[in-house]
C-alpha cells in the first residue's frame, strides 16, 4: 500500500446536496485510504476543530455543543448511523465566507468535495456560487456533487379529480 498523502475535504451545511457530498467523500476516502476532514461554516462565527474516531460517540442533544457541531454529527448519524469506524474523521467549524473557508482547508495533494445546489440565476448572481469559487481557487482537484433529484411525480391522491360514471 502506498503511503497516505493528502485527505478528502468536504463542505457540509445540512442541505441535501452537502449530504450527498459527504456520502461521496467518505466512499472516496475509503478507496484512497486517507482521512476525511468535514468543514462547516458557522454564520455565528464560532470556530474550532476536533477529531472523531472509531471510539467517538455522537453526543446528540448535548447542551454544550455548538449548532455547527450538532449539524455535522446529525449528518453522520443520518447517513451512516454514527461516526464511520473505519476511517479517521476530523471536523472544522470555520468562519464565513464559505468559499474561502473551504479553499483554505485544502492543500495540493487533497481532494475537495462540495455539494452543488440548484439555486436560481438571481440567487447565484447575488450570493455567488460556492462550487464555482472552489473550482477556480482551490489548489487541488474539486468534485461538485449535484443535489439528489426530487421526484417529478407525486403519487399522493391529494388534489386528484375523480370522475364518477352515472348510468
């Protein structure tokens, strides 16, 4: 086995696109035999970092946890039932803005994975695109994972018109 070089860095904000990116990041890290660093940007300005390991327990609902750390742990529980035991995971809570925070978390041998939302043109022009910023400024390869498709048809009976045949 080759020596471990780099890490897989993933941005997580709780959206369905970022959950898809987190799932992809964990699978990619398993194939590369490298650690995962989860980066969450907290608008409240709280910053910090810690490492989750095989023996770490997820402290659901702990009063002393920041909102960002609870969101990251909730994402791990939703996707994997807890912290995956087979690879080291570190978490970084960074200050805004999102794009520069993700870019500063990577170096050349890393892989950056971000979720790509389907925001409208007006929102992208006003807020900017995090995935486009990362692709343009990161010192490593960037993977943009699209948000999972929503079902196009509803199978609910609500709102259907039923015809009655009179004889």
